[in-house]
C-alpha cells in the first residue's frame, strides 16, 4: 500500500441514481473476504449483457438501522424502464452532498478511507459523515486494479445534526418518546 494522504478531495453534490445489483451482509473486518465473491457474480452477470459492460460499476456500503453489520452491494445504474434481471435487487441511491476522493489505484484504497474518515473529516467545521447513508466506490468500465477510481462518502451538515438532537430532546421533554 502506498502511504500517501495526498488525495484529491472535494465536496460534491451527487444526483440520485437507480441501481440494480447484488448484495451481501458483511462487517468491516470481513468486507475484503465477503465482497470478492459478490464482485465475481456481478461481473459474470454483466458479461451476459454487452451494453452493461460500458457502464460504471458501484460498490456500495450501507449500514442498515445503526447495526454493526453492513450491506455491501455491487451494482450499476439502470433506467426505470429496464427490467431487473432475476436475482438482482434495486437500490435507490439518494442524492446529496458527498466527499469525493479520487483513488489512484486499488493499492491505495485503505489509505483513502482512512484519510477521509479520520483525517479530512476532523478538519471540517461545517460537515460530518452521514453514517445513515450509502458510501460508495465508483469504477469506470473495464477497470483494473492499476486504474484510478472514485470514493464518495455521504455528508451531513453539523447544523442538521444539531437540529436532529434538538428535535429528539424536545420529543423526550414533551413525552412523545
């Protein structure tokens, strides 16, 4: 792994996307082991559809209901009028603000996650990571481990978090919880 923290990091607005793909449940320590078979299954399916080989592919991590486990998805964007192949599921990626990090190659992936989640976010006064939304990697068509790819980490404003906490406290004080 290249030890660099010199990643191109920006804040972007990312549009909502309708994705189709496969998912598995995993944890952070087991992700590298659990995700490889899902990628093989995904690539096997996309090879059957020549028009899909020209599309970018998504690797998404979603933490359902504040649990320790993660849902990992391999997916691609699909139009609403395209039928979903048997065995695949739909994932609706919400629009929002994201940290965008260009990763030069697969060897730098762990350092990129560390940089965004541990170093970059601590330098932010207005933003925090939105742990309730999907984080994803976006790979160009015909990607290889030596090629660059993108990491998108969802953001929320610290103001949104304060408002959420205030709403919770108000609910408690009014006896709604």
